[in-house]
C-alpha cells in the first residue's frame, strides 16, 4: 500500500484531468448543454473532496488494507460513471 500523500495526489491528478477533459469537450463540441456540463463538473469536485476526506479520516475498526482497497474500488466506480457521462454529452 502506498502512503496517504501519494494516494491523495493521484486522486487530485485524476480529478483535475477529468475536469479539464470535460471543459475541453464542452468547448469543442458543437452543442452547448451547460446544465449537464455543470452537473458533471460539480460531481467531479464532490468526488475529489469526498475521497480525499475518506483517506484522511479512515473508519475505526476496519483493517487499513481492506479500507483502502474499498476506497480505490469506490473511486474507480465513481470515475467510470463520470467518464460515461462525459461521453454521453455528445
């Protein structure tokens, strides 16, 4: 398992890249659906803050290895949902 700092940096980098990708897609796509784009951007920000908080404050009573595996699995699911939403903008 990596340390918390590296895990937080990886989550921030992924969320920043997705945020930039969503903005670029909305700008270069011919359609302007600002409501959906704003919703996706807000969900990316919420995902970022939620998972960084979950890393900083682990649940008591759970083994650290299983806790961080659960966080990574949940993060992957959330990111794939956001990617699907970005792809469905067009």
